[in-house]
C-alpha cells in the first residue's frame, strides 16, 4: 500500500495494490476510485485533501491480532 500527498495540488492518493486500472469512477466531484477488471478498488484519489482530511498530519499504525 502506498499513500502519497501532493502538497502543490492538495491531492491525496491511496494505492491499495499496484495493478492495471480497468475503470475510474467518480465517487463525488472530488473523489475518484480506480477499479480493476473484477471491480476491486485499487486506489482512491481525493482532491482538496487538506480541507477534507488531516493529510499533512498523517500517522500510521499497524495493528496485529
């Protein structure tokens, strides 16, 4: 999984797995979903990310069972 924040465009891109994108859907006017051939979500792109999330203050926590 890769999470990228592009400060110059205020765009957050979350890639769940690298694969060929078969379709991109608009979830809303500022959110795109990239799907593979089976309809599985590969990535989410969010515009105006700093207004919608705490993207610049991102932290990561791995939880194990």
